[in-house]
């Protein structure tokens, strides 16, 4: 079903455009031109963030943190198996997807840990990456409380997810 | 990055540069694929702008936008409504370029993020995804008995996280305003 949403929307748009006699081709190319500058503008920030994340992972800092913080996480109802995922999720989308795969292979896809991991993965975002992409092309460099709030709300989503999966 | 380099110094100094190059390689790939994505969506967005479709959409969403973001300009309201609509339809990749346009149009060039910019970022960073397709296909691949049974908890959870993010931002703004008012008195 959802496979059809996008094509149908495009179809409607193009039909309207043809019907209304709008020079859609010119408008499309005009808009698409902006993509190159946007991509180039974002690149250095993504590079810096990814270097930081990769070094933290390679050096094992995230693993250590997972071990240190697991009592805190247990208190919040987050099982130890999911501590590393919780920590990695805001930093790396592909990394946490790989970790999710690992958790599901190890515990079986229908176990509690795996289902909770799926919910965590689906209900949160790669916060640092989103911050880089959204603010990179603006002049704002002081983000004030933006990232902390996003991190707290993704922790809330982890706690809520672990809780809900027990019943649903 | 500093912590990362220091930690690498103690653990695996020989892998430091390689790890950095790997990361930048990924960043390059990502930038390129984002460019492709942006080209499509910014093109479509421009057509929508010229046909006046997003004006209609933003008029419908205006009460909600004013409540969340305060008084924003018409162009900003249009970009924000496109961003939120794309998010709700599960087109996360379409939402990004529109969100970036919205952020840029709210920028006051002061180098400090405004309340409205933070609100938009937080909404996008807390994910309002409706169908976690990647995860469902991964579950199917690993032979889950019911790959889709995580949809309901995922929707509820992402609703909770977005709601908590919006409330947190609202509360922080309120506290800050009160402090400022007290300083003026």
C-alpha cells in the first residue's frame, strides 16, 4: 500500500502541472540547482561529526560507557543488551542498524530484547547527524539547548519503548 | 573529536588516521547521495511553490505552526508545513531539504539558534515516522514470526518522544522568558 503513496502523489502533481500549463521543467531545474551548493555546504560538518563518532567507536569509548551506564539504564527499565544501542543510536544510523541486526541474530527476532530494540530504532533519530545537516547551512553555530533536549527526548523514547513492548 | 583522539592514542594509535579517512569517505558518499535526494526534492518543491500548493497547505496548518513556532513569516510557515507533512507521510528524506530551507529562512544571522529553529530541529530529531519499513524488512529477513508487530509500539513511542521534545522546548523557553522579564524589572 505505502509503496503507492509517492508515485500517486507525483502523478497528481504532474497532472495538475500539465493541466494548468505551468512550465514545470524550468521550475524543476531551477530548484534542483540548489542541491549542489547544499551538498557541498553540508559536507565538512558531516565529515567532522563522522570522524568524531568513528574514533569514539573504534577506541571502545562507547563500549566502556555502555558498561558504566548499564546500572543507570537498568534502573530506567532498559535491559543491559540494549545499553550500547541506546548510546550509539544518536550518533550513527548505519552503526545502530548493524547493532540491531546483531541483537536480533543473537536473541532471535521475536524475543523481548529484539522487539524493544526495533522500537528504539524506529522511534528515534540520529540526533547528531540531524543537527549537522539542519544547522550546517545556516549561520547558527550556538545551538543552545537544541541537542540536549533532543537527546533527552530520545532517552524518553527508549524508556517508553522498553516499557510498551512488555504489553504490546 | 578530542576525546576520540585521546582514547585512540591509548588503545589503537595505528588505526587513528585510517579511522578518520574511513569516516570522511562515508561523509563524502553521504553528501553525494544527499545531493541526489535534494536535487529531486528541491525541484519538486520549487514546482509546488510556483503552483501555490504549499500556500494552501500552510494556511491549513497555520494555527498549529503559530502555536509551536510563534509568529513566523509566510515563507517560513510554508517550508515548515511542507516539512511536517513530508514527515507525517513517512517521507523522511523529503522532509530534510524542506526543513533546511525552513531553518535558513528563520535564521537571524546572529550565529545563535533561535527558539523557532530549535523547535523545528527537535521535532525532526525525535522522528515522527509512521512506517518503519527498513526495520520490518530486516525482521522479515531474519524470519520473525510477525515482522510487523512492532508498528504499534513504534508509533506510540515516537509520538511520546516528539511530544516530550516539544513540551521540553516550550518549558525551557517559558523559564528563560520569565528570567528575562525579571531582569528588566
